C-alpha cells in the first residue's frame, strides 16, 4: 500500500513512519512524509495513495480546513492528533479512525487493523459525506441519503430529494464509514434501512427491496434470508 503522512513536527513524523513500517512491513509499497498542508496537497495532486495519516494542527493551521478534501478522496484518512476534543467532529466528517497523541505502536496497529480488516459493525459516528463538485467540497448529511450504488472505483449517492452525487470512494470503502442503519443488500447496493417499505418476491427467486418514494433496489439471493431475519420482516 501507499501511505502519506502529513505532520509538521519532524520527530513525530519520523516516529509515525518508523512505527508504521514496523507494523505493516512488507505490505508497504511506499511511505512519504509532508510537513505542511501545501506540500501535502501538492503531493496528492501528483500521486495516488491508499491511506493518509493526518495531523490536525499543522503550523497552527486548522487541519479541518483540508479534512473536507481528504475525506472526499478515494483513500481513507486516519487522524493523529493531540486535540482529543476534535475526535467527535473528525468521525462525523468520515475519518476511518482518530489516534490521540501521544500514541504507542499498539494503538496505531489497531487503526491499521480497521483499515485492513473491516469489522462487520460499521461506524455509528459519521454524519456527513464530503462531495467534490466543480472544484469545491460540500458536506452532505448522511441522514438524507436513501441508497448508494457501486460504480466501479466510484459510488453513486442517491438522496431522499431525488438528487444524485458521485463520491470518489468505492462502495467497499464507504461501507466502512456508514452508520449502522445502512446495510449492504447486494454487491452493488447499500441502503438506508430506515427507508424500507417492503420486499417483493418475484419469479425466478428474484428479490426486490422497495424504498420510500417507490424506489426499487435488487437484493442478492445470497443475502436475502439473513437480511429478512436481521430486519424482522
């Protein structure tokens, strides 16, 4: 994997790099350090990464000024910060984890484990998904999300008001960030189960989920039974 560290204190950046290499070892293809927001953004404009380790206080600049851009990107972001009081907001923005400073190898390893082996239990803290639109970033409330459709390396977000947006993360990455009231019902669909109206059983063992607004979404046969039991339908 390719990892970027954005950290303005060289000693902490080197320690983060050293611990990361110790934990992930041969899984790392490349790891790079930037010491400022500007150099980090310049690097990301030229290079693709899989994971960002981001400090929230860079030379006095508020890391939240770039967090909207980071969480809109295809990669996951893990925040490493001494500002523990900002953890809730960071999770609401859609970061994968928040590692408080000072941290040890075990705590960092736990964050990497979440990246490598997603839990069946999704996050309950994400409240927004950041969308890039015409060079700007907009925080979209997850409460207004109806369902998500996979679109290759991207995902299509469908909202209750009928609007649609494209997210740069794929369906698998988004599934790691969504609250527990979202369920994967198909390899290509995640739905807001608060919006379920009924399940249709059609000829040929075909199953369709009807969401509010008469929106029809397919349920995979392999997931049908477990989903009905989970939902009590």
